[in-house]
C-alpha cells in the first residue's frame, strides 16, 4: 500500500537533525505509530521522483537489526519518509548524551555509559545490521553514529538512516553544515585537495567499521570519545582523527557527575574496539571477524536483560528532565 499525508495524524516531535525533523505520527488506516522524517530539498519534481524510486529498495531491508521502512512520498520540495517508530529513541537520548550543533561547532553534554554486557548486545546488533546491509543489499551505511541507532523498550537495537539513495545523499551533502565527526581518517583526508581521488577509491565499507568503534566507545563512556576541547573546533577535531592516536576503550570508566557508577571493561571488549579503530582501513576488522571475536562470542553465550536496562536509563532521563523543569521554575519565580 502507499502512504500519504492525509492518512497521518501528527503526534509529538521526536528530534531534529541537520537536514530535517522527525515526528511521531499515527497511521490511521492501520493504527500503527510511525516516525516520519521530513527532508527539505530544493529539487525539481523529476529529481524528487528519482529519490522516491531509489528509496523503494528499502522495502527489501527487512532484518531484526534494521528499522522497518513503510514508505515515502513528496509534497512540494519535501521528501517524507515513514519508518518504524522506536519507542526508546536513539542511543544518545537513552544515555542522555546531548550533541548540539552550534554555529558549525559542537557542545557535548555528558551522559551515562552502558555496562559491558549491554555494550556487547548493542555492538552485536550493530554489526549484524551492517553486515546485513552489505551482504543482502550491497550497500554501506555511511552514517553510523549513536543518533542513528534506535532502541525500543523491548530492548531491540536497530539501525536507521543508511545511504540507500545516492541522489538523496548527493542533495543532502550540499546543504550539510558538516559534523563529520564519526568519519574515518581516510574519509576526512580525501574530502579536499589532491587526496580526494584516492580517498574516493579507498573509502569503503571499512569506514563504517571505524564509525562503529567510535560509537561503541561513546556508548561505553556516555560521551564523544575525542577530547572536549575539540567539540567546538571542527578543525582540531578532524586533525585529531587524521593525525592523532585512535581513541581506546579504557579499562574502567571512573564515576562522573552525570554517572556515579564505575564500570570496568574487559580486555576482550577493549581489543574489539581496537580492531575497529585501526587507522589504516586495510587492517581494520571485517564484520565476520568482529562477530567471531571473543567479545561478541561472550555476548552470544549470555542472557542480557536489555528491557530492565532501557527502563532504568529512561527513568533516569525522566528524573533529570523533571529536575531541570523544577530548577527552571525556581529561577522564574525568583526573578518575578
Ligand atoms: P543527522 O541529521 O546528522 O543525521 P540525527 O540522526 O540526530 O542527525 P535525524 O535523523 O533527523 O537527525 O533524527 C532526529 C532525531 O529523531 C534522532 O536523533 C532520534 O532521536 C529521533 N528519531 C529518528 N528516527 C526515529 C525513529 N524511527 N523512532 C524514534 N525516534 C527517532
Ligand atoms: Mg538520523
């Protein structure tokens, strides 16, 4: 069946990205909640139709680790894209990590980290999802980062926003204000100048493996892995990625203001992350190797209560939000 706007009843806004807004909607004919992404593009109707056609292959992207696609349509110069609504939101939201684009820069807010067992389950799901895209649809994701990993309260972990439409990617790239911060070194190095052609050749599926490793450290620590000094200095950040040592998963995460729990990470987990964050893409691990690594073998052999963990994390987010509202109210009444 075809989805169109008249069937949709708007609910709350779920978030805003660089290119559009995501809203929760109710699809009346089926009574299914969906997430609708609106992407504004200045394109001719025929180009928009081309994008809708390319998006059609998403109907084949059916896997437990991939967010389900329901359909897309255009209105004027906007593409609307309807997908499965994930009721716990993206990983950054679950963990309380705020990444706010500010005038081309960033300000990273500390969140909480995930314990190793949860980390293993998230890593395993992400690898299986990425491997599915590669093996079954012959595509790479191109935008692996915590905001593109969604969770449900039932504990499932799924990927969204992968680069299925070359035409959509191209049109978006032009308006992108940049936050290339999960990009692998070879992707950054090649974006300008003489390296461009070379990077075009070497930029492959292993670039997603880098982004995966970086995302996993972020989930473990509750913050973006590169030093806070680079959050508002894109140049320094890119410099650190290309010329610095790759980030590592530490042995332990010390308690922080936002996360009083001390967490230990095993040698296996640390080695797994290291295999993702090898600067030379030719030496980086493959999905098959990552799945057979002791870190993910251990994940397959144990039960992980993701439901309780998600509920706990979302409860802490709600408590924080309430505290913030209360503080705001106090400030307001003081100034009156
Ligand atoms: P970028 O624009 O760089 O891709 P982003 O991924 O944060 O950043 P969007 O893809 O527009 O931007 O998504 C905005 C927010 O909406 C996400 O961070 C996520 O929290 C929320 N979101 C997106 N898709 C869904 C979904 N299917 N279910 C629930 N929440 C979603
Ligand atoms: Mg996204």
